C-alpha cells in the first residue's frame, strides 16, 4: 500500500483514499469497512459521522425479530442492539483487514465470530470509476452451512448545499412489504405507498432507484438483488439500501451459505451532473 492510498480521518481513523477522475472516496476498514466519504467534483454525497457514510450490512440486513432466528430446529440469539430487535448485522461494528489496495479499488475482509454463531469469511470489493462506484460483497462458510444476508446502508445527504433543492427519490417496485407496529414485515404484500418511508420493497428485475438533486446531480442505485429498503424520515439524509433479502429474512426467507454456494451480492451507484 502506498502512502497515497491512505488518509487520516477527522476521528483519527486510518482510511483508504481512492480516486478516479473527479470522484474521491474514503474507505474506513477500522469502522466497519464503511465508506466515510464520497465526493464528486468536491461535493460530498454522504452524511458525515462515525455512524453514517455507507456501511455494509452483514451477515444480516435490517431487523431480526427480537434477535432470534432458527437454523433448522436450532434457535440462535443475537444481541438486541436496537430494542426489541437486532439490527444491521455485525460487520459495521467490526474492524476489517485490508487485503489489497490500488488507486481506484480496495479489497477488505473479516472473519465471522461471536456473537454470530457460525464460522465464515466476508469479503468486500470497492471499485471506483469516474462516473460510478461498484460494491461487491461475498460470504463464505468455513464449516457448517448457515442462513445469511448482505447489503449496504448508505446515508445520502438530503441536500448537497449550494442553494440546491432537496433530493427526489424515484423507483417503481412490484410491491411493498407491509410494516407492522414492531417495524417488521407482516408477511403481507401491499401496493407501494407514498412516503415518508422506513419500508422494504421488492423489485424482481433488480433494484433500480434514482436519486435526483435538481440542477446538481442524478445518482442511480442498481443491483441484481431484488430487495431495497428506503428510509427518508430523517431531516439530514435519505437511505436507499439494496440487500439480498428483506428485514427479518433470516427467519422468513433464509438463504443458505454452503461450502459450494457462497452468497455474493453487488450494487452499482452511477452518477451524472445536471
């Protein structure tokens, strides 16, 4: 790793700086391998702060009902870090190892460990281009098969400054997962409802969501994954979260990671100036 690849963040955390044209990205392996900053032509797109940026959700996405999930007849208990549920996986709270860096790409890994009950390895590949960012995450088992999910939780700024208007979100899902009072999907599929949202949607042909900051920037979030959570109830930021399964999916739609069938998911954010 060359000295040009690293930067010291405001929190003192060592980051990896990637560049491609006018795009600049800071990756923070020690803070859950989150993207701490994404700047296009000097304009920051992500909310700043140790909890924000854009972090990987792994080995599950969103909430798990009271932190409990079944694998066959065996029930496992995860830490309840968002009472009464467990939320967003363990990867965001883990220091990842840097495996490789280049001028516009990086690879980081971490080994699954307690409180996750199974042995495995997670790998994230970050690839920056002049007009896009591609994130790819894989989960491999070292021993037993287990259910898992992977996705991303970006905090896009609602307003990019400079006197511009707030962001507009456009997408056409096939359905919305009805959200219960406990913030978990009830199992009912309903017609997509108007926002504000903290909701999960299904897009069977792949996630395709457009964020537009009028007169400034258009950014498309795409993925072969079929599920996306949209959260826009906060004044400072909006979240568009492509993921391999719905919230509580460890229980309702488990996807097994096996020795011959790892889980891999990717998303691409592409942008253009307006």
